[in-house]
C-alpha cells in the first residue's frame, strides 16, 4: 500500500526540496554520503540497477548475480516497478533521455 502522507511532513518536504535544488553530481553525492551510510548507498544503487535490468527484461537470476540482491528483493522491486507509483520508470526515463541527448550532442 502506498502511503502518500509520508511526503506531507515538513522534514520530508525539506528533503525533497533539497534534492531538487542540488544541480551538480558532486554536491549531490556529498549530500547523500552525509545523509546515508556507505552500505545504504550501495543498497540503493543495487536496487536502482535491479530496476534498470528489470526494465530491460533481464532474468531474476542474472539480476541477483549482478547486484547481489536477494531474489526476494528483486521480486519486490519488480512489483514496485509494475504496481508502484511509477518512480522507477520516471527516473530511468530521465537518465535514458539525458544519456541519449548527451551522446547526440557530442556527435558531429
């Protein structure tokens, strides 16, 4: 069940605002490192990678091997990707669009 109220608290709104205001990768990385432990960053990166691989049609066994996540976690990510709020798809579309436009702008 999705709880939209989680984002209505002032601390959650401040976090969202801070993330939106950070415009460069280095500042964002420094902020996230101060906010989270290295283990948390590794876990979140693995989850996002799993979402990417799922969107590309990869098999669970390949995803668990590549990310070292449990098959249960990959199944949860798959469920959220299909039935969640659309956040994974939106983020993947943004980075795919950015990656695509960056590669085209470098072409002669």
